């Protein structure tokens, strides 16, 4: 049944490429909602155990040991929910943004992206995983290059080169693993059982890390991200920040750590240091930003740095926290970039220095922005709190000094988020903001859905922990050298 979750967005995408007219956005939203509905149906019948459910394995290229193999466990289910919940929200948020002559291609590319993302999270064959990893790069490149802002070609080319370069190293790592499997197979279990010597394991560990660190991104592989997030159309930025960067985090958890458990003792500590540097570095730069989109871009680097630091400590609490934090961060960052888009459309600028007083003329926007912002700051009873608490707990357990430095993110995040809220929402209105219109029905709907999820996951984090706990613990057990 898992293959249906792949085929639904693909079929709707192909259909949209072949039609024209204003019905494209409605069809795209319908297709994404049907996919979400089927995902929820799979969740309702999914068996929460260590084995993969909805497992399908078909021989693809027999002589090379390549199979079309997919399956769903708890970690996969969380990632599928993230992808298939956010996709219709992203589509809905674009209804008033895209020029009609290009609507069908724009929405077809979003659904093609959804197809690729679902494939990445469900793949249990190394080459299939790599194939879907590359498929996601194609639609997002076109979305950013066609509908992006100034210098979009230069910026998206840098993004493409960075991510494609990292992907090639991942492919080399997969091939190296394949050559050391007993029966020369790319199946996940066969790759996991590959017999590697010390240098070989370090090579695979490093090649995977490069691909996943660029995608997340982790310092110092982050330089493509701020420009890409700022230049891309809002929906492209939402896809990149809300879902696509989670591919890197997922890759670390599913492929990198369990495939190379002994390598962590040699270099894993350095990766913890890089991630923590990224937390502080990105936070300090965010504090100094006046472009609201760039500020949110750097905040994303800081939050992902926290997740990365937690993962590389190999602490159980941190891994559970990383899982729920992926979902929380996706919800929050999509909401923040949508708020930035609303403000930019009204004021024709992203400059915080010329804003102020918006809360007086747009109270609904101010309230919803506040809820999403508090989730990003990880205030208790919001979705950001459970994951960040567990991540910090895990990092402190790994090393108190590392935990103390990472913990500064609590203060730094509050500083730059409260600063952006103060500069935009509070104070007196000016000639630019005095006629600011409050959110429309469409904008209110999108923000309200996101705000509700911020609160629901804050009050009931066990909704996610109960899905992911068994599989995450199992993966972590295989990631720790015995």
C-alpha cells in the first residue's frame, strides 16, 4: 500500500503538466489533500513495531542487486506526516501569488517534489534512496529559478552545485558499501551488514556526512542557504526549509549512523563541535539582520544546528527530541516565512528598519505571528519546547560544556525573535504601515492551521513520541558500536 502514497502525487503532477487554466491550483490542492488523507489512513492501520510495515520489494536491476524496496516504520511515518501535512498548506498559501499562465507548471513541480520527498523517506534500497534524493532537486531548482527574485539564476546555480556535489559523495559511499556486502546488494539490510575496515568506514561516514551536512545545512556547509531562502519564491523557501532540509537529518539517522557505528568514536565529536558552532554563529548573525527573510534563514541554521548536535551525541533523549523537533521546526519555519511574505506583499520591502506598529492595524496577524514565533522560541506548551528540551538534555549528558554552549541558543533565539516581532509589530505606525491590511480569509486560514498545530503538539507531544519511539530507539541501538 505504500506505493500508492508515491503514485498519488506523481499522477496528479503529471496531470497538471498537461493542463492549463485557473483550475490548476484547485486540482493541486485536491491532489495533496488526497495524499494526506491516504497517509492518515496508513497511520490508522499502521502497526507500531520494530519491523517495517507496508513493505514492498520488487526486483529492479537484478545483476546489480538493485530493488524497488520501500517500507514504513515510526521515523518514516513522522517524516511522511511532515511532508504530506505541509504540502497542502504550502499550496494553499500560494493561491494569490502565482501568475496564471504558469500555474499548472508551478503546482505540478510542487507535487513532483512531494513525490520525491515521500520516496526519500520510504526507500529501503541505497540506489532508490539516491534516485529520490536527486529527484527532489529537480523541481525545487525550477521553482526557485523561474519564480525567484533578483539574482535567482546565480543563487540557484550555487544551491544546485552544492547539493549535487554532496550527493555524488553519498553515491560513492553507497557504492563502497555495496562492494563490501556478501551478496552485492543495495538493500538496506545488506548495506548495514557490510564488512568494513577502519579506513573504509571513515570514508563512508565522511561521504554521507558531506551530503547530509550540505542539505541540512550544518556549519560551515551553510553558505548556499541564506541567499537561496531569501531569493526563492515563498513557497520554494517553505519547501526547502520546512521539508527538504529534513532529508539531511533523516539521512544521518537512517543511513549514516547505523551504517558506520565504529566511525563515530574517531570523528563524531568534531561534528558535535561544528554543529554547536553553527548554533551560536547563526544566532549572532540573525540578531544583526534587518532583512526579515534572511533573519528567518539564519534562525533555521541555528535550529538545525541544535538538531545536528543532538544527533551526533548519540544520546537517546536527543534522538527522540530530534524527531519531534523536525516536525516542529517544519511547522514553525513555514509559518514564519509566510508571515514574512504577507508583510513583504503589503509593504514591498523586507527591511525591518522601516516597519513598526503593524499590530495596531492588523491584530489578527499579530496574534497568529506571536503564536508561531513563541513556538520557534520553544516556549513551554508550544511545539518547539519538547524537542529542544530533550535535545539540550542529551547534549548536556554528552558533555556539560557542550550543553552550556548549545543552551545559549535559548537566550539568543529569544533575542532575535522578540526583536523581529518588536520592530515589525510594536511601536507607532508610519507612512508605510498605517494602511497595512490585516490578513485575508485565505491568509488567516493558513496561519490559523499552523498556529493550532503549534499548540496541539505543545500540549500533546506524545502524539509524535508514540509513533517514533520504538523505531528511533532501534536505529540508535544499531548506531552505537557494540
